[in-house]
C-alpha cells in the first residue's frame, strides 16, 4: 500500500533565513501562490514575531492563498504564539508551529534551563496554542543531539497537551542517515501515542554535512509521514533538505519507498526558477533535479544512448518537472550521433562524408570553446561544408553620416567581371549599406541576427561581423572582418547573400 507523505514547505521561513535571501511581503506572496500551484500540504510563511514585515507577509498569505495549511513559527512563549495566531488566523487552514530546544548543549548554553523546566514550558505553551488554533505542531529543537529518553518524554507530554504534529529536527545536520532513521524508529516505538492518536510524525533536516535529503529519506523509510523542506534546498548555513530532490526520489523510486506525495511535479522547475530569481540565490549547474545540467548530456556515449532510448541514461523524464526535453550539450566529448541529430534539428541533412567533414571541424571549434552554439554550427556548415563561389565582390563602400545627416551609403560591387554601383539611405550607416547591397543583388531576405566582435584590442581593433539572413525558412550565415566596422558589416552581409544565391541555383 502506498503511503502519503505530507510536504511542509519552509522556503518562506527557514529558506529566507539564508544570508542574502531576504524577501519583501510582495515577493513572499508571489512564492506562496506558486507553492500552492505546486500543491504543497503546508506553507510555513514566516516567523510572525520576528518583524512587522514578516507578520504582514504571513497575514497577507493567510488571507490570499487557498489550499495549503498556512503556518507561522513561534517559540514556546505566549507573545510569540499570540503573534503567530494573529497572522495565521485569517487562513481557512491555520497552524501554529511552536518549538523549544531539547539537546543538553542548547538547554544549558542557550536557554540556561533545566530539562524539567523545558518540559514544563513546552507543555504549557502547547496547551495555550491549542486554545487559539485547532492545528498545533511542536518541535524539540536539535533533536538529533538530544538524549533519547528525554526526547520520548517531552514528545509524549506535548501530544497529551494537544499537539497533532510532532516534528523531529536535526537542526545542525549532525546525524547520519542510519542514526536518524533509527531515531525515528525508536520514537515511534517508545511513544505509543503516535500510533494511538494518529499523530503526524515530521522531520526537519539541515544540510551541514550534505546529508539533509538522505536523512529525510531515511526518516520516511523509518515511518515519518511529513517532511519539512525548501525549494532549491535553501536555508540557514548549508541549507535545508531540498523539496524537489525528496519528491522526485519518492516518485522515481516508489518501488523502494512505497510512498507518494500530493506535489504537482510539473510545477517544480517553474517554482525553482521563481525562488532563485526572487532570492538572488543561483542554482548550481550540477544541482540534482533542477540544475542546468540535470538533464544535459555531453559525453558521446551518453548522448548516443539517450538518443536511442532515453531510459539508458535518464531515470526521470524532464517533462515530469516541467521541462520540455533533455538537453544535448555539444562539446569536445560529443560524438557524431549528437552532432548529426542537432544538425538535422536545424534543417541540415548531411551525407556520411559531409557529416565527417563537419565533425572534424566541430572538434576543432569544441577544443577552443566549452559549448558549441547553433551559431557556431551554422558557420561550420556554411563555411566549411558548402564552399560557395562569390558571385558578388565588394569594390568600394563609402558612407556619409552624422548628427543631423540621414546616413547614405554608396556601394560598388563586381558581378561577373562587371562593376555595378548604387546609393541608398537608411536609418543608420549599416542599414544604408545593406539597402544598397539588396538593390544591387536584387535579393530580398530577412536579417535574423547581426553581431560584432573585436578580434584585436585598441582603437584600431580588427572587428568581425557575423550576420544571419533568412529566406524560405533557411538560414544563411556570413561574416567579414575589417578595421572599418562598416566595411566588415558589408562583407558579412554580402557573404550571406552569395550563399543564398548559390543554394538557390543548386535546387
């Protein structure tokens, strides 16, 4: 039987505590709306007593966002609990999440309280929270380093006080998956009320040793049925358990975990990008599930396998997280199959000999660049494969232009041994040159792309211009170099037109 795991998202509370990730109330609301589309079970919208801004954001989310439970964190203090309730009470599904530290080091060094004082405070404040809110969650902070017997005792007591959810935090990411899984098993074994009262047993794990997701999954395997996590794994220090990694583990390995979630996984990528953009925290390229390279393949063997059968090297479908397809990255490790597939997608059908020629030129380019772009491939095909005669050659280009002068270009070309001239005006000097060339060659096409790159340094730099023109859904590329950028622009445009003319005569 498949077990349902609740997803408690704390991106807007613990995630926002990540240095540099502060969000304003409008941004928090935007993320909360997207979390509702993602279909998380609980949104911990903030820590109401932390600031007026946090309170306002929680209140607005509670008033606006429907579907998930809306929760605020609160210490086991009346003023915290009152403030939390004032913020979440506007929700159809409010929750107060109260906590107090239970590890010896925290009780002694931070709280300066005896264990019996901590126990009394926890019970009293859970009872108080239950008078205000129908849904109360309790966390023994730093449970991973707490004495097991005291942990069982305080969990039993707060359940009797009315807590419906018990969250077990590994606050500093100290435990290993084997230890944390055993801790959850022992809590279930030694706190009979969990099963008797159908209590939700939750976990909240930090990533200080890189084990947050592994520990969370070990806890699920041991019997936990709620996981607290964040989008992209953001949070204090090294972050929290990553929502997308936990969810996709459960989905991909349902055969092993026997669990599922309510998450609409097709919203995962969109949610990841939104959180990254609003917090300014970039997702590392090799991040599992949502990183730029998560569905990208460069090695030739991998590319060949994926092109033949996706399942050879992909255990998840990109569509499952909201992407359209896998990404074949062309680089020096790519093989002929990947290059041929990419060229076919771009509209180039090359025979075996021509493909080999293109591949050898591709390897030369790939040795100099990390990624080979579509523009690079177009130039390889246009210049290295289709060597075309120059029907038109530039003899002279002169331009008049200025602040109060409409640019005019005079262009002289040679066509089949005969010189032809034309003058034309344009919105700029390059535009005027292109209009004159178009009139001389009588070739009409659409300019798709125009780029300039300095090849050398200094004010006398040699500039290279690359243009892409389009005719009947085919792209033709030309480039030209000169210390005069206007001349370089004319050479590039005419080179592309010569290729268009040649391709037309070969049809």
